[in-house]
């Protein structure tokens, strides 16, 4: 059994301020966790404000391009240049609101790794797909696009986040047992290609995680932490979520 560290990631989406950064860094100041990595994903303007803190930092997206006449874009190599360590790719909001395809996401995944960024690849099904019993089919397609582009070995330096779209920002949360079943499927799917990589891979759960339900979710054998949305904007609650992962043996 591989001893995987927990990872708790704060996806601020289009929220945040200098004040919130200061409150978070003060909350986590001089606090460390022996088996939990904490990563903040603020909007681009606030990334470097975390550089002097004892937490890690990532970006919420990258461009498909590394340079050129693409006004408003931010490239993977720029993020690496400012000591960014992680990047979220394939979030359902990027897929649905901005129309990003599996192919585009897999291309971004490759670019991120070329620049030594660790991708957190989001996968998950909509409510309609869930009701039709297509959860595994959708996730298999989302993962296969990246495997076809980058190979399964790429997941040795990546993270997966399972986010059922019907649970993001809705207050609905998959039960620990439901979430565990999908996480186990993801690990088993990758194990067919590489058992070693599958066992070492961190798989996070995202979807209305809060301080009340985090421990029961993180206690599941294939859930290695969470990608936290709304609760990550509240310093005290987010700290409690991280603390709940620390307490799990």
C-alpha cells in the first residue's frame, strides 16, 4: 500500500483580494502539517503574494499558447517564472462556460508539464449524465484524452480531482461512499495501464466540501484530499478542513 500524502487545494475562482490573502497567510503562518500539502489557487494578480508564505500556490488555468499575439492570455512558462507550482485544468466551469474540449485540456496538460507545473486535472459528470448512469463513461473519456496525448506515465507528476458537476456550488455533496466508488474506479482504470502510478496518484474530491463533511470524505481509502471552492474563502473553515485531513491516519 503506497503512503500517499493528502492535498487540500483552495480554488478561489473569480474571488479574493489582498486582504483575503493576508488573512489566509496569517491563519497558516507557522503552521505546518506532517502529511498534508496545502495549495492556494487565487486569480492571477494574487499568485506572487503567497510566495513568502509556507503554503504552495497554483493557477486556475493556462493558455494553449506559450507566447505571441494573444491578448489577455497567461502562459505556463510565465507562471513557472513566478514560482507557481500547480495549475487546475479541465474544471467543469472551463468546460461548460468557456467550451474547452478534452483535446484542448490534454494539450494544456502537456504544456503545463513541459514547464514543470503540476496539473490538477478535473474530471466529472453532469447531473444528466449521472442520471443516465454515464459517470464512468464520461470520466473514462476525459482521462483517455490526456493518456492519448501524454501517456499514462504523465500522471506520475499530476493530480486528479473528481468533481461531480451537480455538486459544485450547489450545496449537494456525494456521500462518502458515492465519492469513494468513483475514486476507486479512477484508480482502477489507471491501474490497468500502470499499477504503480495508480497507487501513487493523489485523487481529490471536489463538490461542496466543508468543515462538517471533509473528515468523512477524506477518510475513504481512495480520497486523498479535496479541491475546495466556497469554503476556501473562509480562513477559519479552510484551516479546519486542512486539519481534518491531518488527523486521518
